[in-house]
């Protein structure tokens, strides 16, 4: 009954009122489409952020463990605290920049820096990229592979 009344009301409208009603319906449809696009865009961004965060976590952990081994192999064993690492995805998510700091058992500051385009976690034992380690500002190793 309500549908019939609504349909009758639209038919009974003047051309100007029908045109205005059409514009209102079109505006509402555009608002719904805009809202849907925003929801999809926000979901895609959140998914990308989650993937970046997982890759950064894996790279930090691998760099800390394998970087410590690299310093030891270069004759500069680290304190028990090891390396504290940061990993940040590039804007286009094509690579991860890694930066670690620590201290040798002899009390010298160490830095490990590098970049990987490998998906961290692809191997649980190594990280492939370009890495260098310094002790007290002097480079003690340069490698394309941490661990392995």
C-alpha cells in the first residue's frame, strides 16, 4: 500500500518536482558510492600497513640476530644486549631500510646499516641485500648476506 502511495506521489509530481527528486536520488547514490570508495581505500591502506609492519618485524629480528653473528665473525663480539634494530619499508614498499646499534664487549659503539628487497622471513636463517657494519665509525665488514 505504501509503495502504491509513493509511486502515485511520484507520478502526481510536476516535471520540476520529478527532476528535483531525480537529482536528489542521484546525489544520494553518489554519496553512497563515495562512502564505499572510502571504505575500500581505507581497507587497502590498512592491509598494506599490516604487511609492512610484519615485514619490518621479521627484518629487525633477522638483522639483530644475524648482524650480531657478523660482528663476531669480524672479531668484534657484542655485549649480551646484542643489536637494537629498526626496519622501515620504503614509500613504495619495494625495500626495507635497516639500521642497528649496539656495543662490543670492549665497549665500542657498533652500527649495522643496510637495505633488503627480499621478503623477510623467506628464509629463517638469512637476510639478502646490501649491509655494512662499523665499529667506532670504522667499517669492519660489508656483505650481501646476513646469516646463511
